[in-house]
RNA sequence: GCCCCUGUGGCGGAAUUGGUAGACGCGCUGGAUUCAAAAUCCAGUUCCCGUACGGGAGUGGGAGUUCGAUUCUCCCCGGGGGCACCA
C-alpha cells in the first residue's frame, strides 16, 4: 500500500484553529485541581523570532503539554518585554516611532509564534510598554518609596561629550562612544535606586532553599552577592597639610593576616580624598579624568593596565608607626566596593603585584606554603593566594592564615583602629535611565515641597507620543511641555522626572501580572495565591544573575508592600543553553546576517564574502544569537518548508537542552524523515491493529509481549526524561521505539502472534501520546487516525504497567583487568558463585586465564564482573 | 582581570551518575528497488595493525585516587556566558 505523505502545512493550520476555537489552552483558577505554572522568559520584540526562541518555547511547550496530560491545571502565558533601547535606535536610524516599531514587531512575532503551535493562553497576552501594564509599576514604585525601598543618590554614567548623551555599557567600545567615537567621560547624575542591599542576606540564604534551581545559577548569585567577612582598618596619615587633622584612611580588607606584607595603599579615583587632592593638583585631576575614560564597566576597569598616581601622602603601618606606606590613586580600585580604598599586599594579590611591579614597590611574602622554605621563598610575577604559614610578620609568624586574621582583628579592635565587618559586593539597584522608551518614573520635583510622588489617582504617567529623536539625549527632557507640571501638593510650577525605569523592572514582576493580567490592581491576591510561584521557569543562562536576582528582590519588595504573598517567584528554574552562531562584519564594522554571507574553504583557508557586493567579510567569534550582532537565523523558512513540528522536534533532538548549540540545520532532513516515517508506520499499523474498544487479551504471545515491554519501558523512560527536561534523550528513546514498531509491523510472524493486534494498537497510541508534547500537530493527526474522538491536547498521559519493566535475566560485562572480554547472561538473583563460574567459563576469559593466575574477582551483581590477574 | 559553565568518532551527542565508551540521529560507503530520479529498504561506518580470527589505542592535554575513571581530585589548554545602562 502506498500511503499518503503527511501534509504538515495543512494539518498544522487545521489543529491550530481547532485548539483556538475550543479555547483549549485558556486557563482559569480551579481549586479542585493541582496547578502548574510554566513560563518561558518572554521575548524582547526585536522583529523576528530566531532559533533561540524556538528552542526556548519548544521546551516550555513540552513541559506545559506534558503537565496538562498529567492532570495539572496549567498556566502557560506569553507577553512582550517591550521597552528598551533597540526601539530608540530604530527611531534614530529610520525615523519610525519606537511605539509603532515595537507594536509592529510584536504583531510579526506573534504570528510566528502562533505558527509554532504552542499551547499558550493568548488571552493573557500583554506588552510591558502598554500604559495598562506600566501604570502598576508606577504605583508600586510609589509604594516602595513609602516603605523606604527606593531612594535617590548621585551615581556615575557613561557620558558621550559629542552626542551629549548617556551611553549604555554596550555602547561604549574601547572607551569611545559607538556613534561619535569620542572618548567617554563619566558623569555624576542624581538617580533612583532600589534597596536590594536590604535583602542581601535573605537573597543569599534563600538560595539554599531553591532546590529546583541549577546549582551553577545559585553559585553565580552567591558570588554576585559576594558576602565577605573582613576587617576595617583605620590607617593614620603621616601629618600633611593637605589633610584635615585627625583624618584617617579607612580600608576594608578580607586579608588582615597579610598586613605585614603591605607595601602601599591605593584609593579609587572617585574616593573623596582623591577628589579633594585633585582640586589642588592638576596632574592628579588629569590622571583621574583618564581613569574615567574607561567607562563604568567593571570589566573594562579590571582588564586595563594597572596604573596609579603617587599622591605623596603617607600612612603609618598600624603595628609600626615608623613604617610609612605611600598612598596612590589607582585605576583598579572600585569605589563601590568596601571603602573604595585598599592596602596593597603584592605578594598575595595578583592585581597588587602587577601594580607593585609597575611602580617598583616592595614585594614581601608573608604567607609561605607548607612545603616551601621561608628563607628562599620569593614572589616574582605570580601572587601566592594559597594556604600556608605566616612569616616575616613579627608576632604573627608561624600562625595559620585564619589564626593570624583573628589576632590582627582582635588587636586592632582593642586599640580602636580596626573593626570586624561583613560586606556584600551587591550594590543597590540603579533604576534611572535617561531614555524615552521606558516606564516614566512617577515623581515630580517641586522647589517648595521637594520630591513628590505623582498621586496614584493620576496614574499612569504616560509617555508623550509626539517626541523627536533628531536631537541626541532624552526626548522627554527636550519635549516642549511634558515635564512642566504643577506640584500635586502646593500647586506651584514643578518639574516632572524625565528619567524612565530600567527595563529590568518590567521583567521583575510580569510573571505575577500574568495571573490576573486585566486587573485594575497590579496583582490579584486570589489569582497569585493560586498560581504562584512559577513551577517551571525556562530561559537562557545569560539571565542567571541580573534578571533572576532582580526578580527575587522585587518579589520580596512586592511582598513587603502587600502586593503578593510570596518571596521566591520561581520554584523551578531551567536554564537552557544558548543558540550561538558566528558573527560577520564588513571591514567598515557593519554587522551582517548569516543569510547575507557566503562561506568558502575550510580550516585555515576559510573565508567569507558578502553575497550582494562580493566584498570580503571578517568572520568574528561565535556568540549568542542577538539582534545587535545580527547573527540570528529566522526559523520562518524552516517552518514553512518542513512544518513547525519538524522544527520543534529538530530543536529538541540531539543536544542536551542546557548546553549551548552552534546553529546548523544539518540533520533537519532526518527530523523531517522521522515525521514521514512515523506517519507511514501508523498507516501500515492501522491495517493490523484491533478496534479502538477491543478488550485487552488475557494472554500475549512472545512477540507481542516483547513489543509491550518496549512500549512500557519507553513510556517510563520518556516520562522520566520529560520530567527532568532531558528532551534529547526522550527523542532518542522514541526513535528506538519507533524502530521496534517498524520491525514488528513488517515481520509476518508477529501478526499471527496472540494479542498482537491489541499490543500494536497500544504501542501506536502510546507513541502518539509521547510525541504529542513535542510534535502536537502530528500527534493530533495520529490520535484522530487511531479513531480517538477527543483531542490529544486534552488526553491523559498513558499508564505504565510496572511488571513489564523488569526482565528475569540480567546481561552484564565480564572484564579482565578492567578491559571488557565478553558478557554473560544469568537469571536475576543468581548467587555470586553462579555468576563467577559463568564468567570464568567464557571462552574469551578462560583462554587468557590459562597462562595467568587469578588474583581477585570483583563481582558487582547486575553491574560487572572484573577478573584481576 | 574576576565569577560560572563546557570539551567524547567526520558531525550533534548517549552512557542507569564509579561498572560493556560511542545508544539514537546526521553524514558517508556499498547494495536492493527504479527507464531514471525522489522517496524507501538492507548492510557497514571510532582509529591503527590484520584477508579473517583477533590484537592494540582511545572521551581536549598531563598527573593522581581505584580492581575499574567520560564520570572523582589537582595542574594546563581551547570554547561559551556574566561582570550591574543589551535584553
């Protein structure tokens, strides 16, 4: 029989409309059913989805559909992280309004996502740039302010002196503005901050309770919070007329044990003492300006060559007032950490060592490894940070590192020149952005009343539509009238805050909004109490720290202000690997998409040209797919050509979901072939299988029993794989199982076997259920072909018969000296004596043993036999 | 620079978490079917020696622990992510 090929395009449209017409995926609270909230990180509407999105949403959809089948009331919503810089860049480059650009992107991407056949509740969709969303953000900010969770302080930004605009770190390239090319400066601006540091300890401790989070994410957050115990040391200055009398230099150190190895002190360029000295010293002022050209990013600062400026000031060593240490201003000292000043111990800190070598300062090792000789142990280009005994440190000599820390801390505390402290690396969250396309900060500045929140009744503070991007800088600032308002308290002329919120705020609570997306309050307790926390959150590993930590904090802040009753937003987290791809740039530095480039040659001779112009292209590093690098691959052609099911299946196959994958469509033919093969096998099977309501036979023949074992074992394995999100393994099991079915269907003998028709129906039905979460359209088509009248999307996950999972015999390998020499099969539960004699009887073993003496036989039942000779 | 992850055939990867390395898929080779092609089916496919039987090597590199290491420990090398204004 020649069966018809599976027509993906026709079937996919059909089932998508059936699901939609029946509102199959619309969720509602149902206290009688256990809930399950599946959420994938919502996308930034860049215009087109790329393969990274397909991977993310295919994974989430498998979980959502699987949990539905398992009887859960599933919430699986979708929305848009719609504020952000790319919309403003589009406005500047193409003159299109950010809102218009964003909404048309949303339309395009929604269509693409719908073609994927995801089990989403689209009735809950929202975009964060909608005033009906961001008004609640404004209301909550006012609540945060009232509760002391928000405050204003001066903070530095990257400033482009030519474009007169604030630059994001991404827009600073080698210390220059990306458009103007002008060296970047740092500027102090008054900005709003949220007090995430209030929760540093809680955010740290609670990580232990997040058992369904990857350990690596918890580790990254722990390091980010960076709790340290150390000592604040007050260095007295040697008298100097540039200082106020009694002024001391406060230094925070986690290594007080190395105090005798100190050879200098260093101040951050932003340190108050640096600034006051600079006022009277043009050379120092110039040096500080140079430091500031590195921009604000920690990466730039730490990678830069270590440089310093000798202030001429001296401090006295706390344990020896005859010992003076020079005080530098140094480019690698961060004002935000500790006190913004350090004492440098070059022997035991690499940065200090680099600095000391550059400025010819002493390098005295004071921690000596156990196996080293203190008399000869020296440090040259590599600092020693390991354990050891203290040396060259007077009364500390011979102590361990920890003992020495205690002794130093105790002595200085007693003297009043030191204080044990706990510090966190975590800084407060700066949320002000000098940009248009974000949520306006609902604050009014009145000369009379000061900082006044916009009354809640007047929310939302809407973004004005009539803005111009002709001038650089924030269009809200230059808007003719938007910022001029009356003070809500005294009615006098006042000014609106023209900064908008960091877009991380938008994504810090959207999961809560999805529970009741049309509520006139930010959240609806009845809905959030039912749905939250998110049971399975899925997104890229690149969000391991910022987004996930901000959300954890924001949830706590919402709890404190009465908007929610939980502290941890995400019960289970899965961080998928990124889809990465090579990057391509023209010699002028313009990014090109993979479509625009032709690659020739291999290895050393590999090169690329731009298809349109024939010009040679620079092949850049392999990076995560992103709009800004243009290294994205649009799934549209793949979906159009092969169908959404094939695209989904392909993305789930092969690679473990947490691993990065370099995009290639090699192998997609295989996925497509499998779809056809499965459909064909089903067609052939339909001619053999028993009717839908046929009762289960009392007994099964050998062939049928083998098939049933394969069916139930595959189901057990696939269920476990989906529960743990190991989709690639589930795919492999399904391939194997399909091969088994194909073989059974094509074996004439099997058909005569007792109960085979029933066993084959069972196999095909189970197979259909198993592919359903991954290839839902094909699943529905098969389900219907099998004579089912319900939707597979609403069907229950099949039952496993436990007694089909176990065999009565065991096959294990026999090794000689750890090298495999053969295998034996024996009845389950056999004694070690039986196993041993079977193993020794093997030809391959006995042959080797003839000339050798057996020293030991290791038998691990049901695992291995190892004969040691 | 710092923190986190990662490395297995020609390619993506599997290995019950210390117990048969290479499941499954891709690709490739040969064959069947066909007027021909597509599709499909069958066989083979880690590398080296050998017609074969078989033997040896082998999980980025080096050391270690163990009867046994892809798995645990240490050092080194390559790749990716994050570094607070990309999202």
